[in-house]
C-alpha cells in the first residue's frame, strides 16, 4: 500500500491488482472431485433375462440375503394382512372360524384377504432388487428395464386363446373317459357370482404377478447370478411354486409343469410378461368358475384333481408356448439387454 493512501475501510477490496485475485486453488491443485458412484448398476449389454443380476457388484451374499429378505417379506406380509383382516372381520361382524383355508365365515372376504396376503409382497420384491442386487428394479420385469405393456397385452390374448383350447380338450377328455362333464361348470346365480368376481378382477392380477415376480423373476435371476444354465433356477423355482400350493397327486404335476414352462418362457422372451399374462388369465378363470358355482371355499382348498385335467394343461401350455414364441420372433421382441 502506498504511504500517501489512506487505509481501506473494513470489508473494502484492497487494490491488489488482477494478478493477485483469488483463484480456483483446490481445483487447480487437486482436480475436480470424482463423481459419486451410481447406486444402480446394470448388467452389461447382451445379457439374458436370467443373468441380469450379474452386474459388476454381483456377490454371493447379495443373492442369499436378498432371497431370505423376500421369503421373510412373503410370510410377514401374509401374517400382517391376516391380522388386519381379522380386525376388520370382528368390526364388521364376520365370523372368524380360522379353520384351515376358511379363515372367515364369508368366503368372498376370505378370498380377498388371501389374495391381498400374496399381492402385498410385490413392491418388496422390487425393494430386494434395489437394496441387495443394486441394479435397476425394472430389470426384474424385462431385459429393457421395464414392464412391456404392449407385449403383456399380446401375451394375454394368446393366453385367452390357449385357455379356450385347453378347456375344450379337458371337456373332450371328460366325455371320452365317462367323467361327468357337468362337474366342469356350475351356476348359483348372479348374487353368488358378482361379489366374488369383482374381488377376483381387482386382486388376482396383483396376486398372480407377485407369484411370478418371486418364482420366475427373483429366484430365476438369483440362481442366474451363479449358474450359466437357466434350468436350476427354473426347476427349483417351480418346486418352490408347487410347494406354495396345496394340490396333491396329479395336481402337483400340473402346477410344477406350469412353473417350468413359465420359467422357460421368461428366459426365451426376455421378461416376465408372458408368465404374468398366463397366470392372470388362468387364475381369473379358475376363481371365476368357483365363484359361479358358489364354492369359493373349494377353490382355496385346492387338493386333488382328476388325471383328465392334465389333458387340458398339456394343450393349454403347448398352445401358449408356441404362440408366444412365434410372436416373439414375429414382433422382434428383445430377449437380451441393450
């Protein structure tokens, strides 16, 4: 400072000149701080659906802990929903016998609670993907990272056609073997049918999707994180899916074969859409038949099924698989990540 210049007041800018102005010393000396790593890390391009958990962060404990989390959520949500349903039933004056699958005195209310107890776990499966596998949650749906709604609609159309042909084959099998075909359909009137049908339409899509996202989504991809072949995940996922149901004898083979075909189609089509479409159509039809006949209790009881039912299952699954695979090729549906 010059001797003849008065001191600058506090806060004033000293006349240091431009060469003395403060500069970006931290950036100049140390460089720009590196960006924080992204939480979601996708698998490399060209990855098959069952291998989508094979991102750079893949580790054995992620699949184990994530599977335990999904299992705990599955049973935990079921308990919470049943407890909440019991409270509602007591308030509404609905009997609560808790006898086997007949949880409540009203079969429609029992169906609603049962479906919600499974559907409620769906968002938690997405949470497991995000928290433990640290990949985009949408990759649980397909190789393009989201649920392909247009493709789901087309698969639903094929599922309806396959169901019609499968039921026709079942009717023929009943007629040829002398089984009473009237057992295939009953009608108790609109008053018995409509309440259950409304619950079915509202909740079955979420219940069926939840089961598919667990057994043909999470489990298939968790095994795929270790194993190159999709078949261990398909077979073990189908075994778990079968154990979830209470069918016996021929019904076990029926449900297991359904799971195997759906797991195989998830891999071949690059997503969960085809299995969800088939499962939703199948369950809506099955529950609707029981509602029309006024025996929703039997639908939830499951148990034994006649061997003739396998005829309808073979036709239904074959038509659906062939139709979906043909459409996959015709529509150029993505089967690997991009």
